[in-house]
C-alpha cells in the first residue's frame, strides 16, 4: 500500500475512534493501533454494505446496534478456566500463603471476560480454605461477557480441557463437583458465586478501587498502547494495599513502562509483582 494511503487509513481510524468516544463514551484512542486496525478491517470484510473505514464510522454513529457489534469486536473475550495452569500452580504455592495471613482478602479480577478466570480463582481459594474471608470484584467493560459470567453457564464441550487445566494447576478434587450438567452446557456451582461481584468497569476511563490485596489483570494490557498501560498500571498501584500483589498475563511486561516504580517482581517468570 502507498504511504499516503496508509496515512489516510491511520487518520480515518483516528476519526472513527474519536467519534466512538464522543458519541458513546468508550475510549479506544489509546488501544494498540495494530489490534484496533485488525478488528476494523475484519469487520469491513464481513459487512457487505461497508466498503471503507469512513462508511463504518457513519454506520457506527447512526446505528447503536452496529456499535455494540463493533464493541464486541474490540473486546476480545478469549479465555478459559485455569488458563496457564502451571502459573496457577505457582500462585497456589507462593501467593496463597501470603493471602492466608490476612484477616480479610479483597481481590480485583480486572478484565474477567466471561468469568472463567474468576471461577478458577474461587475454586482455588475454596480449596485453600480462604474463600469465606474473600471478596472478589470481577470487572469488564463488556456487558455481554459479564452476563455470561453472572450466569456461570459454559458449553459442555469445553469442560474436558478445563478439567485437564484444573488438575495441571494442582487441583486434587473431582472437577465435576464444581458444576452440574444441563443438556450441552455446564452450570457452575452456586457456592462459587457467593463471594463474587461482577460489574461493568472500563479500565480506560474509570477510576481505581481501594485497599485491594490482589489484582489479577491478565491478557488485557496487551491490547493497550504503552501510554494506557502506564495509566492502568498506575491505577493498580493506587488500588493495592502496601505489599499488595499484581498478576499480569504471561505475554505482558512492565519492562518498557515507567510506572514500574510501584512494583518489584515477586515471581518474574510468571509475571507476578508486589507493591
Ligand atoms: C482476552 S480477555 C482476558 C480474559 C481473562 N483475563 C483471561 O486472561 O483469560 C480480555 C478482556 O479484557 C476486556 N477489556 C478490554 N478492554 C477493557 C477495558 N478498557 N476495561 C475493562 N475491560 C476491558 C475485554 O472485554 C475482554 O473480556
């Protein structure tokens, strides 16, 4: 593609994002441009009546339902239970003992998607005997993802993989005790929901929380520009108690961020930090 076309394309993406922000309040201006561009071009390729970024901008502004589709496109909700099981195993071995010493534990699962990560945490905390003294705040900016999380209903075909992950993560119980089957779905056990509050929160525009002991934000920062990553990690620093713990995704890094003054690694291999 010619240089001038590329510049035009970048400008059109910028205009599309500014329009989304002004019209709907969602701020994607500081997301990784590569990610946003890929999602926009993908959407254009499957919409027969949209042939350019500017046509897509018009449709977003005139059609709220279409905006919701685009919002889903931008919010990649790929997740699974006990994702990266060996890291969970390490969390069980090295992080849970730190939390066990606390009278009350506050956990923030930021970017929880459809809830599989949150239920995995609940299972882990239950097995370690500290679930009853824990509150889990599980947030995402996707309402659709949060609805699934609230329900805790997942396709049965995924359960084999989740059970394997659970055992690899150090789980020793019978995994099927944590859900019941209903036709081709599984419904997570109600007791796992008792200490979880799911709610909408946008890391790009909302404020931080207070007195968190443990923040999990995995595979979310990767979609943000360095500037937004700095802003969000600073939120996390402000939200944690002293010596609070932050766990980020295995493909994410603080290396090039200037907010890392808040944190030192407690487990650098697994991307776990302490304030
Ligand atoms: C790839 S999923 C990660 C899910 C889970 N943490 C995991 O690692 O399996 C990324 C999630 O981040 C959410 N997300 C993206 N931008 C966000 C923002 N600005 N505020 C809150 N959540 C956001 C998306 O909606 C999506 O559910």
